[in-house]
């Protein structure tokens, strides 16, 4: 019998649909998060590590060459690719590992798709001397073999999950199974803005540093807020972080971009997935549909509950791009700006390449460059040379 908590909701989305034993773990996590999120010492320690270890604040770079090539709006890149470990994932990993430390837990588990959250979690565990187990779909371990090696180099045990499609959804399934069996001595460091309450709120809290910085930076550089903020969406962590401090700024358009073969927001329906309610791709039997993306980190049949609410309420817009458009964007940013983006981030670039020319020169677009493309170069090379 699952329990449903009447909190952690965004409109009809969110909640916590988990077995009673696991609900106790969620309640304890929520209690600790609420205790420490505004604690001066906790925030001082978080600020120390994101500055001295992660390398924040990272730049908001004016992409002049891309702007000139496309025409229309000025394009700025929020450079999460410059973080230690190469993506936005480390922001949340540091925040949650500091929570786990205060809870006295020594065993950390996590799920990963592209491997960036796995690498970030393994990095944080190495830094704080914690045992680390990473669940990753077997198909994703093949696509992201370099990240698997990185995780193992950092001391993590990587468990390849060959159930289902062997992708991100299946890795989440196994991580949740582990937590159910080992909840008394294990902390699940969830990387996406998904899962039962309080995870979506926790992930947003630590990733909101992205928009906190970009808002201050764009006001310093341009003296005004952007016309739009664009970010890729898979589970939704980089996008909710990029949107967070603009949600109340009604004149700023919030635009999320997803793969056309995993269109949870553009074609999904309200459904329960992994202990929470969201827009999801569901088949006629009520099971999650198979999805695909060349970007392993976006290969998920659902989306964070707050994104589901932002879509339903009309506050944010969500569109899809094709794999071919993503590959072109991957090459475009590399050649024009000398920045190789992650395939996930290239989704946001692909949409911006179509969107920017429709605006005028007084408009500003901030693209959240959620990660760098080192991890994807081999995959793209193999695709290009087939």
C-alpha cells in the first residue's frame, strides 16, 4: 500500500507515492533539508565548496560569433560546462553530500544516464570519504564508457542495469530498489528534478544557483533581464536551475527543449512514475513508453513535476528538436565559438539556432550550457564515420 503525501505538489504534479518504509526515509530527508537549507553554517560550507572546489561563479559568456552568424537576438551562454567535472550536476551533488554528512550516512547511491551525475556523485564521495554505488543502464555504459571509467577511477562501484531498455529509467528503478532494501544506512543522491517529494525541491534548491548568478550577471552586462532563457530538459535539473530566479519575472520566456523521441512535456500525459506524478509517455497498458535520444542524459519517459506544472500553467514553453538538428548544433557551437557542448546542451543550441533569428537585436537569449562535450566526442565520431 503506497502513501500519498499532500505536500511537495506543483498543481496536480509531484507528491510522494512510495511504500510506508520508504516514506519514513523521505520524511527524514525532508526534515533534515528543511533544518539545514537556511542554516548559516551549512550555507557557508556549501558556498565554500562551490567556489573553491567547483569553481563558481562561472561566466555568462556573450557568444558574439554565434550571434553574428545567426542574426537577431544577442546570445549569452551560462557556462556550467566550466564547472569541475564538466556539468551542472556537481552543484546538487555537493549540496546533497553535505546533507548526507550531517545525517551521519556513509553509503551513497545514485543513478546516472549520460554519466555526468554519476561522475559528480563519485567526485563528491571521494572528496568526503563516502562509499559510492552508481546505477547506470547497460546501454548507457556502452555509450558513455569514458564516464564509467571516470567513476571507477574516483572509487565508485558502477552497476550496469540490463533490465528494460538498459537506460536511465531502468537505472532509477534499480537505485530505488537498493534504497528500499538499505534505507537504514544509505543516502540516495538523486540527480534530476524528479522522484518523490522532497527530491524535486531539493534539486531545484541547489541548482537555482545557476539562475541566481545569471540574473545578476545579465543585469550587470546589459542592464535588463533576458527576453528568454533556453535549456534542455530530460529529468529537468539544469532547466529548473536555469529558470528558478526568472519564474516570477513574467516578461522572461522560459523555454525547455527535449528530444523528439522522448517528448515527455510536448506529448506526455499525467501519470505516476518513480514515486511521483508528472507528464509522462505512457503506453496503452499504463507502462512507461520506450524513449530514445542520442543524449543519454535526456533519455527518460517523464519529467520533473515542476516542469509539468510550468507546462500545464503556460508559464514555460517546451519544444522538441531532432537528433540531426542536435548534431548540427554540436558542430556549429564547436566551429563558431570554440566550445564543444554536451549533446544534452546541444538541444538548447539547436532550438536557439532557429529561435534567435526570429527576434531583433534588442532581444537577449540566455542558453544554459549545461555541460561540455568531451564525453560525447567519441560517440559523435563513431556516428560521423559510419
